[in-house]
C-alpha cells in the first residue's frame, strides 16, 4: 500500500492544477485537494490495481466539488454581522412618539 501512497503523492501537482481550475470562492483549492486525498486514502481498497489512478483521483475531486456546491446551494450561506455594520433594530426610545389626533 505504500506504493499507492507514493503514487497518490506524485499526482498532487496535477490535482492542484485541477483544483485551481474548479474552485472559486468560497471553496478553497487547498481544501479540495486535502479532502480528495483523505477520501482516496480512506477508500484505497476500492481502487483496482492496473487502472488509471489519476482518473480515479480526479473523479473523487470532481464529485466532492459538485457535492459541496450542491450542499452550499441547498443550505445557503450564513452571514454573521461584524462590529462595523449597523444593527438591524432601532434602539429603544425614552419618550413615546407624539400622538396625532
């Protein structure tokens, strides 16, 4: 299995180029590469010796990328206000507004 690990490591520059072509913010190419390698190493028992390792890795990366896009689309993005943005509510007033008759 260490031979497979070395072969996966040799594919990292190609994976990096592919990840940069795929990923746009908010998905980081480095995160995409890391997730691809983790998934490949955890599923190395599924790779068949003699098949194209690069194609297998690219498929893993592509599928993970598509799943992330779908997940972000389905769940939306969460935006937390920082300290520089105005509050969305008005502060309480000490005097009631004047009544119009």
